[in-house]
């Protein structure tokens, strides 16, 4: 049982070490090193890492390049923002509005009653369920429409990008309903708990990290199952999989939906940590940036995607503080670099240059130090 | 007919922009039969297999597999009712091991959630061993499939079909690119696996056809030209004219 958990959920010895290093980095190194302002920023970047992890599954393993992960990030983020906004718009704090008790931007837009789709977001339970269910339903519908008709490759990418554009335009256009281009701002409490205090920011940061690692573990489980091998097989010879009795489209729909849900969790955590949600975070540009995060981290590496996201965002912050106009060129150059020079991203660089040396060092340490025998996990029959 | 009919193709026609690749074809295959389809290039041999396994949709006509009408079925369902198909170029998962190739083809856990909980239990391992033995790859189970020789890849793909235990097995040029000794072994393998099921083979190599065929169907320009045992077909003047003559 423990062995099955070890090999299936963590990915064996190497996977477990990778996860432990990542966890130490997120939970120990970052909080000790950075003040709360910077840590909160890292927390924000880590919410993008959810989208990048989802893309490793969808693009890296599923072979489907989605340029619309912002859609799902946005669904999660907006669901959370709607709940928080309703809580911030109680009668007392909105007493000066023409219609008290509705979000301020609605009042500014001459909306006089709460729109029907906002009503259920009074409930936290509903909101949490919606964050998980809504993106999977949307991804399912897109998936059925595309994959059952065997739409794939660049056509799929273009369509997802178009959907991201449509969604942004819709959100911006329906100002009274969505807050328009400004988004949903001025969020204060989650079920009475003030999310803007430093202690809340710490707690949210840790919650975010734990959810991210949970998402990676879940993905590792999926990849270690037969479904994971089928995804590889489909990328190799899709027809052979189909003519071995599998409905190929269903596996793509599942993977796409899984990526969508993971993105949405990131979106919800974004709203909680940053304190607002706006269309600028869900459109075409952020969706493409998410692809770049995954590409730079290594599109076949779940933990790599996290480092890729952090590195690119760190570069973005550091660079745009000093040379704001140069950042886009640098990001473009990075992307070209990934495509031309290191197609497997940071994870690939690690495998080629660092891994061998690291193993040598480890072997030396083991020779000198007390010999610890690690029992190898048997990859044979599972009961 | 003494034996039960497994496949009945009737009036099957498919046209691509007016060009009839298969034209009013009738084909009946019995249980335990090994049928070979021959014909010059462009005769429609591969298209017939594509039609039966659902890769190409028929324009008209019917394909009945044990009274199931296949023309309306999607590909994966056709496989699930018991029709297996090997492609012309070996179609295996190069990045996976021989064992994993066979495991993926094992007919269990074919749904999304079934595949998530699929476990390599003893019966799966036993079955994989049994098939690996049959296709002469017992000692190559851990080898990455992309590293096998061309002939071994062909065997592996046959094995991937056998593990599903199909009632109708369709093989498109199974000995293409094989050495003489590999051909011998394959002929032996085909004779063995046609016991208890029906096999359709497309082949160009006449020596090989002679060794395995129970009955030969000759196609020409999408139509049935002749049918019968090898000797009768070879002495048929029409066949000699279009195919064997030059």
C-alpha cells in the first residue's frame, strides 16, 4: 500500500525528491528569504504555476496546445471574486448607494437589482463547487465539440485563443454584470476573515503552495496510471490507440478538463491573494504567457513548470522595474531560445547538465557517510 | 456452407470525388478461415480493410460482422466487438517498451476512469507472457519498441491485436520487409492464429500467399475479379491478364 502510494502518487524516488525540494523551496526558503510584500508576489506567481502545471498535462503529455488556459484561470478567479464581492457589499457598507446591498460597480452602472447569476454566489459552498465544476463543464463542452470531430493541432489552438478573446470582450462589455475592464475590486473578507492582513497573506500563501503540490501529486498519479501511458501512445500513434478499442476523444477531453480545473484553482487563489480579478488576467496575452511558463520550465515536467513560472515572472518584475520597454523582447527571446536551443526547458537542461554531476556528488557522499540502504520499489505486480 | 459466416460484405461501394475505390464488392469470410486478398496496386485492397474497421466510411452497401452492421459504428466500437486491424507500416508505440505496448492493448480499462484504476495484475502479466511467447519476443519484453528490428515490430503489432483475442483479424502486408527466416516464422504464426478465428491478409508475396491461404480473393479496380483456391486463381485467364501476367 505504501509502496503503491510512493510509486504511483509521488513518482518513485526521483519524483519524491523533486517534490520534497519544491516543497522546501516554497514552504521554507521563500518565506525565510522574502518579506511579506515580496512573498505575496511569489504567491501570485505560484497561482500562474497552476495554469502551467495544467498545460504540462494538456500540452506536454496530451499533445494539445491550448492557448486559452486564461479562460479557466478566469472562471476560477471570477467565481471567487463574485463571492468575496458580495460579502464586501453588505447593506452597511453600501448604504450610500442608490441601491444598497449590491456591488458598487453595479450601482455605478445603473443596475438596480442583483443579476440572477450572482445570487448563488452568496454561498461559499456553492462558490467552491463552482470553481471546480464550472471550468470542467466548459472544458468538456469545448472538448466534445473539438475532439469528437477530430479537430486538433493548430486549429484547436486558434479556437481556444478565440474563445479567450470572446470571453474577455464579453466581460469587458457587460460592465454592469462583471465590473467591465476594471474587474472586481475592493475585496475584503472571506466568510468574515479579513484577507488583507499579513497573517492572512501568510496563510493564503501556504494554502496556495499546498494546493499546488496537491495538484502536481494528482497529475503524477494520472501519469503513472494506464491513462498516462495512453497519452504518450496517442502522441506517438493516435490511430493505433483508436484501433485498439479506445475512444481517443474521451481521453483528450478528460486531460483538457483536468488542466482546466487545475487552472481554475489557481485563478481562485489569485483572487484571494491579490485581492481583485480583472479581464487583463484572463485574455489572450496572459494565456500565451502561461504557455511560455510551461515551455521554459519544460513542457514534460510538472515541477519544472513551477520553476519556469517563477523564473519568467521574476525576470518580468526585475526587468520591468528597470527597463520596462525591454521585457517583451527578452520574453520573446526566451521563447525562441526554448524552441531552438533547449526544447525541454529547464527540466531538460537539468537532465543534460546537472543531473549526472549531482548523482556523482551524491554517490561520493554515500561512500563516505554512513551507508543508508534505500529499498528499491518493485515495479512488478501490483495487488 | 458448412461453416458459420463471420464477415459478410455486400454491395460495398466507396467513392472519393466520383472515383470508385471499391465498387459493389461482395466478400464472405467464414470462421477458421484464412483469406488472402491480392491485386495490383490501386485495386482497393487497403481501402476494403479501412472500410471494415471504420477508418473510411462507406458510400453505400453493408458490412455485417456476426449480424452486427459495422458501417454505422465508430472505430473503437468495431474493435470492441472483435475486429482487429494491423496497418501496412508497423504501427507500434516506439517510446514504450514491448511489455507496455502489449499492456496498453490488453482489453480492459478502456474507458477514461477504467484506465485510471487499471492495475498490472497477475492475469494481465500471464497473458502478456503468453502472447510474447507466440510472437517470438519473450526475451525482449523490457526493450523499447522503437529499437526492435522491422520484422519484430510487425510481430509486435500482430501480438497487440492477438492480446485482444479478436474474432476477425485483418493484416495489411504482415511480412513486408521481413527476412526469409522471419517469413517462415510468420507463416507458421498465421497458420496457428487462424485456429478459432478468421483472418484476412493482404499480401503481395505469392510464395507466402501459397503457404498460408485457404482461399484467395483477387481485386482489380475496386471490383472482385476472381475468388477461389490459389491454383484456380492462378490459372484464371482474367487474373493472369491483369495481375500475374506481367
